């Protein structure tokens, strides 16, 4: 599977506590997407993307409850936040939050990172916003997918094969179009299909710096306000 997924929901679901955190993130994101428009994935692309993002790691009832909550006129409002950090050893970090209390979210995230030596700064220019789709396949399927995406007028950056997994990287605005094109050649299940951020260059951390950065990521995983984390460390 593509190595760009820095904090994968599947990896986070190793324990009951981590599963609970994944379900909470899924519920909030799906609820917010449903509230942003019509609570029907056929008519709401944001909602469809959120459902596809969590379909593999969340029970169906978690998804359905979040949509029903939005349909029921719940007044909860989640506000998005983005915070950027850098630290010794060259690590870079982008943290997205989705919270009903943005002040709490900022304080929580800043405390987690700065207590381990990180500092706030602008790092997003070191990342590319892309759409990424992963699905099982071989070289023949990779070639077929690449041709179909090009002929389908998808802004595709690359289509690669790694250990039985095809990874297509496309422009973020073409993610849904790319999924439809791939479904047209028989790819009906995606291991991942989401817009994300990929670092232009990665770094490897050693010893104490590696331990401290892992502690940061683990603490962010446990933070109720954190929705997504992106970084440039390749040996976490």
C-alpha cells in the first residue's frame, strides 16, 4: 500500500481504544460533510468522499448514525483548524483538527508538539495536495488503469505498482472522476481513496529524535480534536 499515508486509520485500529478514536473521527467527518449539503452521498460529493475514506475501517452503523444525526437537525457545529510545526532532524508536521471547541483544539495540539521540542512554523509549501487511490492489482492492471485515467481526461501524476498494490496519484479535484473511471474497468473496491498531503522530500530520524517524534504522533492519535496528520518522516 502507498507509503504516503502518514497516519492511517487502519494502523490506528490495532486496539479497542484506537478503533474508538477512528470511529469518532469518521463520525465527525461524515456528520460535517452531511451537514454541509444534502445528506445523501449520491448528491453530496464531500459526503461520498468521507464515506469512502472510512468504509474499510468503520462499521456501517457508525456511518449511518452520523448521517442520520445530520438529517435530524443536530445543532453541533465542528470547526476546522490547521496547525504546522517543524523540529530538529528536519521533521515537518501538518495537523488538521475538527472540533466543536477550536481553542481547546489549538491548545491541545500545540502542547503535544511543543513539549517534545517542536515549534510552530509554516511548512505546507513542502507538501503537495493530491488525490490518492490504492487498489489490489498486477502490472497488467496498473497499465490498464493508467491508460483509462489518461483517456478519461483525469489529471494523473503517476500510476505505480508496489507489492501487489496499484497506487494512482491524481489532482485532488479529479479524485471522484478518477474513481468513476477505475470503476469502469472493473475496480469496484478501493483500499484507499482520498485527498491527502504528500511531502516533497522525506527524512529519516534516529535515536532520541525518532522516539520523540513517535511520541508526538501517538499523542496526536489519542487527541479527540485531531482529524488528520501529515508528515515527512519515512521511518516512523
